[in-house]
C-alpha cells in the first residue's frame, strides 16, 4: 500500500510525503502505482520548475517527499498550493476506487 500524507500549515497546503508501493499488480504492470507516481512527480515538476518555488524534495524507490520553503509567500505560494491541491484531488479519486492500495492523509505541521 502507498500512504501519502499531505502537509498543511495554518490551513495552507505546503508539501507531501509518499511511502510504499501500491501492490495492485506486478512491477511494470501496476496501473495504480503508475497513476499515483505520475501525479506526484508532476506536482514536483510543477512546483519546482513551472512555479519556480524553492522546495526541499527527496526521491528514492518507494518514497517521495516535498516541502515548500517556509519563506515563500504571495503568488508563488498560491500557485504551489493550487498544484498540491490538484494533485490531492487526483489522488482522492484514485483512493475512492482503489482504497486497498492507496491511503491519503492530511496532517497539520
């Protein structure tokens, strides 16, 4: 199962952490894992390259972490938050269909 925690600070979306493998199918055939990975990686690219928002992120096999720099304010924070929110909507949609393989959590930090 993949567990994804979306971080909020003062009600604002500021990052996320994903751990684990979905386990829906064998490696290379797991459509749930592919969908989740695409959403997570697109969020990282959108935040770091499109919005050009400084963020700490780490990616390893079975884990992806991103936290927006706490000094970011204004429009860049709003744009990054919109990307995380869109990612979260996509993940919730997947979770509704594949709840045995994906768990989405929100945590105040």
